[in-house]
C-alpha cells in the first residue's frame, strides 16, 4: 500500500446498507508513529475515488489520524478531527441509507494510521436448504452480499418431497415427520406459527421455510436451477482468499469470483450402499435391492417379504410403515439400539423435556458410572429393550432412535428383529446367528449417507475426511485464508438446523470482521485433540454425534451470543430459571450479542403456550394447581441454578450429553 496516499476503502459491514444497525470502528493494525497521511484536500479526493473503485473487490479500510478531514462515499460520510495525540472519528450512514435509526459512533484512537484488512464482501452460498437459507440471512445481517446457488427449482433441500428420484436429488419419503419439535428446531429469531403442531410433516416444515424466506426477503438472493460445477482457489488465494466458482444454468456455464464460500449441502448427499459387506447380494440374490433414498411410499412393497438392513431412524420408520402392507418385514440390526417416543412424560415433546441445561449440568456433575445407570434406567422406563432384542445395559456402543410404533410392531410380530446378515443366497438371507429367512423379495438398505463435495477441487477436498477434520466442524484449518466454511456437516443429539444456524452466524461474523479465528497452529492442534483414532465407517455414523447443548454453546461462545445464566439470575430471575430448567430452545441465543432479538425473551417465556396451542381444539375443565406448584419449585431451585452456573463457568466440560455420553 502507498503510504503517501492512504486510501479510504470499505470495511466490514459497509457494502450493504440494508443490513446496517450501526457502523462500527474496526480493530486496528498499527503502521507506527512515523506514518502520516497526505493532506486532506488532495489525499481525500484520491481516497474517495479509490473507495468507489474498490467496492467490487472488498478492499481494506483505513482510518487516518493527525489531521482534520472529511470524506464521502455513496453510502456514508466519514470525518476525522485531531485533538492533540488523539483522533476522534465519526461514521454515519447518509440519510437515504438509514434503514435503522442509530446515533453516530464516536471512538478515540491514537494519531496513527489504523488498518483493518477485510477482504470479504461477496459470498457464494451453495444449497438452499435450511443451512443455505440461514447462511443467506446471516450474510445480510452482517452487510455481506450473498449469492445462493440452488440446483433445483425451489428451496427446502431434502425436506422438499418429490415423487421422482431421477434427478439425483435426495428428498424425504412421503410419510416422514420431524423427530425434533418445532420449538427446539426453529430459526432463533423466527418461531414457528403457534397453530403448527409440535412435530411437523414435511409439507408444513417446507411451508415454514418459505415463510422464513419471505419474511427476510431471501429469495431474491437465490439463483434456482443453477448447479455449482466447481469451486477452486484463485491463483492469488494466499493473499486474497478468493474463490473461482463455476456454475451451470440450462447448459450454460458461468464463472464468478467470490471473496468467500459457504457450502450448505449438508451430509445427506450420496447414499451409502455397502454391498461388499453382504456377500451374494449382487451375484446370487435374484430379488430386488435398493437404498432407502429410492423409497417414497409402500405401494411397490405390497404383499412382499421385505428385509430392511439398518435400524436407524429411517430403518425403524420404514419397517413400521411397510408392516402395514407387506407380507412380512424383517429388520436387521448391527448394534444396540434404544428406542424413544416423541411423546414424553405428561404428554410433552420428548426433546423439550430432556434437552435442558439442568440435565446437562447433572450429567457434568455426576460420576460417569452413576450417570450411565440413570441413562439406562430412563431408556428402559418405557419397555425393557433386552426383552425385545434391541439393546442391553451392558453395551457401550449404542444408538438412539425415535419411533413410537416399533415396539408394538415387534410385540405383534409384524416386524421381526434379526441379527447382522452374513450372506445372501438366491432367495434367502443367512444371518450371523445361523438362522435363515427364505423367500425374501426385496432388500431395503437403510444404511445412511456419506458426504461428498464433487465441486470442490481435490486439493481442498482432501483436507478433511469427515467433520472431525474441520475446526469446530466448519473450517479446514490448513487453508491460508479462512474463507471456506462447511455449514451443516455436523450431527447433533438435537436439532441440526439450530446448530447450522449458529454456525452461519459465527462464520459470517468472521467474514465481516467481528469474530476472529485463532492461528492455524492452534486450530490444527484443536482438531487433533478432538479427533480420536476412530476408523472411518459410515455405517456407524451415529457414533459421531455430539451433544446439542455442548456444541451450540461452544459456537455461541465464539460468536459472543451465549446467554449468561448467572447474570440473568441477578437481573431477570424468571427468565434465568426458564433458561436453566426449561428446554434449551434456540431463542436463548438471541438474548445478547450481535443479532440480539428483542422478541427472544417473550419467545422463551411463551414456548410452552405455543406447544399446547394446536392441542386446544377441544378444551376440558381442569382446575389442577400444577402451574403454581411448578413456579414454587423453580424458585426453590434458585440456589441450584446459581451453583450450577458458577461451577460450569469455572470448570466447563463441553463433550458430555445426558443421552449419548462423552462425544467430543
């Protein structure tokens, strides 16, 4: 940079006035006490011109002290006034750009030139599912300019159901219903409508996504029927951090240069079909076999003998559904599986009762042996899993699925649980326990998915073999510039959508300059510390799940938006108790910090009303005093909350979850 002619260029958050809440003064880089700017008259005229030219590439922001000067850009005015050894700088949007009312911000800096190097302005977002929508919205919140590329004709990702599988796009099956409740899986500043049921069919969830996109005017930033063909580093990536993105629309390819890329394609990308683990399936077996990705409804399986391989959430759902029309359904399970209902004690959604900071604290506090006993006792409180052949309390490796009907199907014999398949013959399946099931017509593999990013250049794609190779499950730490973020490639014990939105908020804060990443060496060390030597096996993907509260709190702390329960206990006890003892809903992460939402407190205090609202179609008289007794219980628990908040603040253990044990 020419020190004789300093340039006034845009800093973070200045390129798009639509998202301004206030203009900030960015962190300094000190040129030294001997550097002085050019005279205001000639120097600032050149600076204004350079500012306009730099808008297309992001640029760097320079604040100059030691003189009185003013400058103007198309979007804001800037003035400096020196007073002794200090400089007062004022920045404010021009009247036509004032979307939000805010007073000019005044800061004091030494009489030196201060530089903030922010190269990110234009951001490519790949995918318009839940993660893509959240990323576009977060980019706009930070004043960035997102362009979202979606290969299909609509938003929604896997949650937009289609009958066809010919396009290669993965979507849910017709009967699917969410496993997490609406209050636990909504966007943090946009609650689901109160008349929506707690657990949403795919059609209602897609409608919610559309409401979100319309409310925040996101659709104009999305280019539909546009496929990202390749994403490659620019030749000067080491200094610019920019990416060349090639897209294809209706057979026409186009090349773009972006300052950053957010990949939001999630982990449901490529079906995992481990045929090599099942001898005879593609050589001797004369029946049909397919992956659950191809399943849409039951009609093709009517009257047939079906073997479902894999007992995850999808395998359990399909077994139950097929049992209504198939002649017989066999379900092959490799590992111990605990089954839960969406409906918990007293009829509330299970995740709202179980996913609380209080439960998280107990799991942190109690010895692991005692915590394990409590877990298994809770698991067996509905039915004894050992009697059904599902799981044993002696098993250390297990998964948890959500299914209300599977126990009854096993009890009624419409679904028969089997061990791992050893091999296939022409029309039968041989299992590891020596049993044989004859006349199998269809084998349905519910073996999950593996992620692949074919559009990423190989040198970048090879940097991570799973999400544990990424810093905070987001950033490839080896890149010279942190301008590539993998959003949504995380598996949580709660809603992935909430974790994905939190990732997007932190990442865009980094792009805009408000948040910082540690040095590369520290990021790599953190990745190595948290990546145990586990053999990569996509069939055991659930073993990679991490605690919802631990992970979301971790990213929220990095972004500066994690709520402080101790402070709230002193300023707003009612809210603090709702946060600590109630469900850890996403609104908690809108109480403080950047992106703070004025409606967050009310959303937390009314979350149970929204849960019960759709059930009030027939009201009965109930004069129970449970509500008042619950209030008394909460206030009596105040000392517990104080102690817990203090202990957790002093001795954090981020890798524990009440339901899945240590994960990180």
